[in-house]
C-alpha cells in the first residue's frame, strides 16, 4: 500500500496508523469474545471511514462490517469486493441507527465524533463503540473551550468521555502506539444501567444534547455583549427543557436539525484553486504598490564589475496592502484559508512575507542552504530549473536582479525547459 498509495495524504502516516488501530481492535475484540464466551467474530460499522484501509484490514481478518463516508476515495477501487465501503452522508437521527451491529468505530471522525456514543446507545443495548478523537467538534459545530486550566485536547477528551457517561456507558481510556499526536482512544463496551432503564437514559441523552446547544447560544450572546453571567445555567436549563418538550411533541427523526455534515466535495481553500488570472492580477497589483510606495531604493549589483541599480521597492504591512485592494478582491480572498497572506506566500518567487510585512524578494540575497540537501531534493531542484518564466524578467521595471545563467527561472520563452517532475509522478 505504501508503494501504490493513490491519495494526496501521506502513506507513511496513514498506512502504519490504520494497521496499528486494526491490530488494537482485533486484540480488544478477541479479549471480549473470551470474556463473554462468544464464538462468532464481532460486526462493526466505521463512521467516517476515509481511505477505508481500517475497514479493509478488519474485513480481511474475518470481521463482517462496512465503512461509510460522505466522499469516495480513489483507493477504494483497489481493495476488491471483500471490502465493504459506502459513499453516504450520516445525519444523526432515527434513520441512521445500527441495531444489528456490535461495534461502532469513529477513527478521526470529525463532526460525528461526539455523536458516536449517542448512536451506539440508541442503536441497541448491546452496541459498543470505539472513538479516536482528533479534530474538535461539538454536537452543533466546532467545539468551544470552557476551561483554561486544561489543554484543549485534554478538555475535548473529557467532553467525549462525558458524552459516553451520559449515554450510560462505562467509558475506558487508552493510549495507542500510532504515529500521531492524537492517539488517545475512548471505549464504551459496558453499560452502567439495566435494560429496563433504557427510556430514562434516552431522555437524559436528549436533555444533555439540548443543553449543550442552548449553552453554546448563551456563550455566543455573552461574547457580543449580553450579560448572562449570573444566570446562564438557569437559561440553559430552561431552554433545554423547552426544547425537550418540543422534541417530544414533534418526534423529529433528526436529533439536531442544525447539524452540518461534511461537504461531499472537499473544497481546496488555501488559494491554490483560485483562477490563475485572478492571482496574477493580485500579484501584479501588490508588486506595483510596493515598487511605488516610496522613492526608488538603489541596490548595487556587482556583476563583472558593472554597477547596476535595481528597484527593491518598499515593505508594507499586510494591513496596508489590504487597504489598497478593492472590496471584491478582499472578499474573495477572505473565503480562503489564510487569505491575502497565503496568496502572497504561495507566490514565493515574487514576495517575502516576514513578521506581517510584505517585501519584494531580492534573489541576490538568497543564501544557499548550509545543510546538504538529500539526493531526491537536489534532483528535483535540478529538474525544475528553468521550467517556469521569471516574473521579474517580464514585469519588473528593471528586469531580473540576477543574470540569466544564475536565475532559476527562464528569462523568456526561449529558455523554458519541459518539466519532468509531473511525468515521473504519473509513471510511478
């Protein structure tokens, strides 16, 4: 799998991590069979299964089960008919219960993570769960911190454990040996209540979820200036009770109407998917702004004894640059992660962004790395040499600060070389 991994994710991390998680589950389930005197291997459903490798390993080890994810992955086609994967959106509610399943798995399941103990509790009295929390989500959206004495990770783990306790599970915590900083798992395999109290626990779950939702609204109001400090708990309880009564009356099959599942098509929002002409326009505007912001600075370029001046321009803060861009451009950039700063950093050839200030990059000052580059990086650098046009040669009023033989970029189309990097990747 390391050799043929077709995804953009790092196989060194995901392959070893999923194999290790599968091993942990296989041993956990083997112990459970010995404790309960079971012969048949446990069934499972992996919610938010991602690349599906964990499902593939468990299926091949004789456990009947399937993985469900909102988005199909390329690698799914490589597993064969023995691996059961489904492209579907999970919305927590009565229509997504698994009464015939022994275990629910949430391996980095994002927005489904806090819901997995709830789904397990409501699927059947015998349904268990395993969650490995990573990204921080509450029932209604992103998780908001409530304590400052704990790390965010520890606080979130305690929250997911609390959800399991409210759902009537005896929650266990363990630390996995996997190549990840988020490696603490939470397991619910035993109930703390008899089957006769099932309806009572179900109401307790509903009340808890509603209180989490209404308290989040109160916290938001407090941030914008409303003073709920003295009676926020009372407001939470009152609003929670109202929601509980309303839900009992309407019997909505969806447990939280405002739940937002992950989008089916993953959006690339790091400015990499912006149209090339839009990016070029912003780059040219910012460069001209820096070049014209102050009287020209003369920088000597010692090349064969000749003294040449090259306009290095002025440095401006990101805020100052943003003030000179039109509203439509800024609005478009704000929809991307990192916004203007990310776009400028992506255009490494032209700009240097340091400590919140933007500079025109002077390639004469670029010092070669003191560390010896690995052979692969040296080869890739050599293969990329002169495969892109030099922005300064085309757009800078003084041209490029480097002579053609020293510039890694092509001074005109006559110097352009065909890139071999893409071809080699496709061949591999």
